[in-house]
């Protein structure tokens, strides 16, 4: 094959990539009372290695209080034809500080190093944006959803960086009448981007007041964009089925128009697709609330993340308050079939201890191996929200668990040999959130 | 989540239907909860000098002199007391501290709901003293800052200022 830029020629090629041996996850001290920087942890996930299931390196950020959260690569399979590009840099935005850290993972993958810092104040002054969240590469450039303006008010917009991580300005031509931003995913062959809604930074950063949902301070819509024109063209009002719609994932197959969104508070999965009559949506998964002896009302799942396997066969979701991870066969995206479920932590008391570690939190963020067999799951959501729902996480820290998944017949099981207890970190208990693999993962790559 | 449960949550918790689209009340529509007495400016002993005394209750009652015009976060840092902070415009709650005596002005803060304000919480990156004050600082002071929103709902007058309704006696 003539070659090649980063990533893989197709999702089918990605599935055949070598097994991951390292992964990166962010770990925070923001909000914990420990006056140390947040950091990028390298975790050894090679079962043949003597340091398997351990944090083998910690790259501290230069400042304190960033609240690292999500990450993204500088390049993905959307640059596969561009041999001048490589998947080398991981971008780590600080939700609170607004600063974006560019980390070189290629010089020494086990010990990534800081390459560049994009100052949060410069981003504010040049673009009037704050609250960075989702990072996607865009061919050779990068766009980042920013959830607020420089003063933390919604809707924010999209920060556009060039391949040298210089601020190009705002990516979008218009936000239309979009009230809030959060996650987004695009499908270039259909000239479409879909974005979801959390809330203004000034609303979600201090913590979650349920009453503010009723006061329309949290989202309940999805937005369809004309990707080339960079403007929203259609809104899907999800109403009660879609309270706080967070993660958006399209099928990896670039020809497909099917995508999914997890509505966190409604604990529903929304399926959307382009039919003969235009864009349509339906609710395909509805997680029932569960009774709790100490709660006056049943506990909602709080489905804060979803993920689609590289072969587009399985959808994974979490219920942070219930404590379960689920696997659905979405071969027919209109009719998902539950094929796996495991508990790890949560408020229902079904799995308070996993592999000897007491869980303070529930399944929260997760990353699936390219071959679909290993799902790495972490337990912290966001510092202030952790403090509200799982206050004991301050002493116990976060945990990373590996769930073994059967991509052929379905099914999930906790791997008994793997657990990373961030309660035992050298500077005290920290909290882990999103994870990425050096060779690409199931939430980063888009095909043109 | 089923609609019946959702409505039950909404009604149990704040007496209205969370699902109903409502007009957002404008800031000038009717009376609003007014932030507490702390926002009243009261000249203090040090006022003529433009400085006030800050006592740090959970730092062995250490005392420092601060400029009345500077945000407390900056003044504390000048004295070597480095506290966590985030947005620096009063929106993200990272630098919250508890005021146990005296008064501050913090009109720019938008992070605290009225219950948190009534507990004495202030946002150091925008708060300035208007009298001598006593503070508890750091995460140790956050004991009442966070609550499970499902188990311990806010009353209408305890919401953030822009959406709170006045307390009925």
C-alpha cells in the first residue's frame, strides 16, 4: 500500500490493528483539596508486562486547577491520505482554566511530554470562548467545542486550531439559535455534524441543581449542522425523552447516517438517522429508574456516556448512579438488544467492591479497544458533581476497571486481573476520567 | 426514564413539571430574591486606610491586611496563601470559602445558589471585603457547599439569584 498518514484506511482495518499496550487517562486533583496539578497518567495494559495494571508515568500540567476532562488527537484516520501528518499529539483542555495542553506522545509513548500550552486567557481574548470540551481533528486541523463565552455564559461555540496549534479563531459561521453546546461528531460524506447540549459553564461548573433543569438551564435538543457551511440547519427537540443529551456518536462506517446520543438525566438512548423525509429520531433504550431505600424517589441512571464499537455492532452505555455498564447489539439500530451488563460501584449497592477495591463512584467514562474486546472504565464524572453524588470519592479516589467484552456473541465480564486504584496515587487520591490509546480508539477516528 | 416517574420527580422536588417549557423570567420581572445582608456596604474601621483585616479561622486564626479594592483571592495569594481557583470571574465555585464574620461584596459571582450564600459561602476571585472579616478557606470549608440534589432539593427562594422567587413568610 502506498502510504500513509495516521490512522487506518477503514474501520475494518482499525479493528485489525495491534492490541493496545498503553493507555492514557487524565487524573484530577481539582476539587479534591489536594493542591497539586492535574496530570496525564500512562497506564500499562500489556498483560505480559511486569508493570501491568499500574500507572507507569505521570505528566503534571504546569498549572493547578485545570480540571482536565476530555482529550483528543491532533490527527486521526481523517488524515489517512496525508503522509505529512501523524497521530502524535494529544490535546488536553482544562475545563475550568480554559488552557489547552498539547502533549507529545510519540517521542516516548510511555512518558509523554508537554509540547505546547495554549493559554486560556489568549483563547478568551481572541475568540470570546471558554469551557473546552470535545476535541475532534478536522482533516489536518482541530475543532474543540467550547461550552461558554469568555464569561461562562452559553452557548459558546467552536475553537479552531491549525495543525501547529495556533488559534485560527472560531470555526462556526453561526450558532443559529442553539442555546447550549456539548459534544459533537461529524460524518463528512453526508456533510453533516450533530451537536448536543449540556449547559452553560456557569450552570454546570458549580454543581448540579436539579431545579435548574425545570428552569431550562440544561439542554434537551440535538442540532443538525451543514458541516461545510459551518452552521446549524435543523433542531431535533427531544423534550422529556432527551433531558441533558450528552454524548453523540455516529456509526464509524462513513456511509452511514445513523447515530446515537445518550440523554443523561432521562437515561435514554436517542437514535437519529437521515430518512427519506429528512432527519428523524427515536428513543431506542429507556433505562428504568431504580428504587433506593434512602431515596424519596427512584434513582435515575444518569447515562453520561455512550460508545459505538468500531464494527458498529455494539453500543455501550453507563448508568453512573445505578452502577451498571451495558452492552447492546445495535445491528438493527431501531431495535437494540441487551447482550451484556455488569455492575461496578454505584448507589444501588450491587458491586461495592471490584477486584478488592472499594468503589466510590460508578461507571462513568469508557474507552473500547479497536478490536472490541476490552473496555476500560473509569468512575469520576466532574469534580463538583462527584462531590455531590459520591462525596467519599475525595478520600477513596477514582478507579479504572477493565471489562472483557465478547464481540462475536455479546457479553461482558469484569477482568479479574486488572484494576488501577487512583486512591493510591503518590500525591493522594486523584480521579480518572477519559482514556485514549496511542494507536487510536473507538471515539476518535472519522473517515472522509 | 418513564414519564410518570419523571413527573413524580419534578413534582416531589420542586412542585412543577420539569418538562414544561416555560418562559424564562427576565431580571426585571417582579421581585427577586435579594442577596443577603453581606452585600450591603458598611464602612469598617480600616476603611479609611483602604484596608481590612482578614482572619483565617482554619489557619490558626492567622491575620492579614488586605486592600479593599482587590479580590480576596489575589490578596491571599500575595500573602503566600495559594488556593485553588478556576475561572476567575465568579462562575465556577472552585475558590469558594466560608465567611463566618464580617461582610463582603461579591456582586459579580454567579456560581452560588441562595442556600449556599445563606450558609456564608463567598467566591474569593470576585469578593472584596467591606469590613474586617473572618474566613474558613480551602476545600475544608466546603462541608455544606455540595449536596445531593435529589435527596436535598432547593426551595424556590434558594435557587440562584436569576431564577429564585422571593421567600413567602
